[in-house]
């Protein structure tokens, strides 16, 4: 009973950090024009990448960052820059669809930093202390599994929106994603400056 309570307490903040609802429109935008097995492969790639990055970081992240002198705000700034560059390209691109997309987008930016971003990595370390390693690991696995399922059914969203609606959403989400990248950079800088 206590374990289930700890699991729930670990799951909720991780769910908020993963933010699958907020990430899904970005997934739709980045994978636009990719269908069938290629899209399924990207989903699996992104979920596996996010899971491995988060689990490895849970065990060695803090020690590695301490050794290299890297802090979470540094990671936020780097992740924000990557997201901003990718989203900017999508925003100004006039290509009809990204049918020949880079096969590594499941790793970057989908796996990390969109799914396994600074918030997720920091949350993994934070929840490990009060709720224990088993509850933390299971909450990580469950959250990324949920993300994979939501990504898998993202085509349904596209069908509901139609071609023009999906194009409009794609550009809007690219703009929002640019802002998200800027926000990560801003928070990283403000944290370093001691303002938050």
C-alpha cells in the first residue's frame, strides 16, 4: 500500500514534467509527412531514447554534472537552443511535407530534449529521494509508455483537423515551440543569475 502511494506521488510530478499533452502537437509537427512503419519506428526510438536518457541520468547525472561543472540551467539553455533552431526551420520552411525527414529525429529532438528535457531529468532526481528508486523507475517507464501511446494515435488528430487545419496547426505549434525554446533559455539564464 505504501509502495502504491509512493508510486502515485512519483508518477504525478513526472507526468507534469513530461507534459505529453503539450509535446504531442510538436510531435505532429516534427513528424509531418512521415507515415506507417517509419512513424512507428520514430515513436519507439523517441520513447526508448527518453527512457534511457532519464534512467541513466537518474543514476549518474548528478555525479557527472558535478564532475564536469554542468548545472541544470546549463542543460536548459542548451536544450532551448536546439528546440529553437529546429522550430525556426519548421516555421520558415515552405516545404509541403517532411517526407524525407532525418531518421534520427526520434533521438533529437523528440527523445531529448522534448520528452526527456531538463524538467524531466531534474524531476527524476528530486522524486528519487522521498519516494525511492523502484517507484521512481516505474513512474518513468509508465510516463514514457503513455507518451508513446499518445504519439501512436496522433494521426487521429490530423484526420480530425484535415489538411489545411493540420498545416495551420503545424505553423502555430512551430511558433509556440520557438517560444518554448526561448523560455527554456530564459529560465536557464535567470536561474544562473539567481533571479529564480
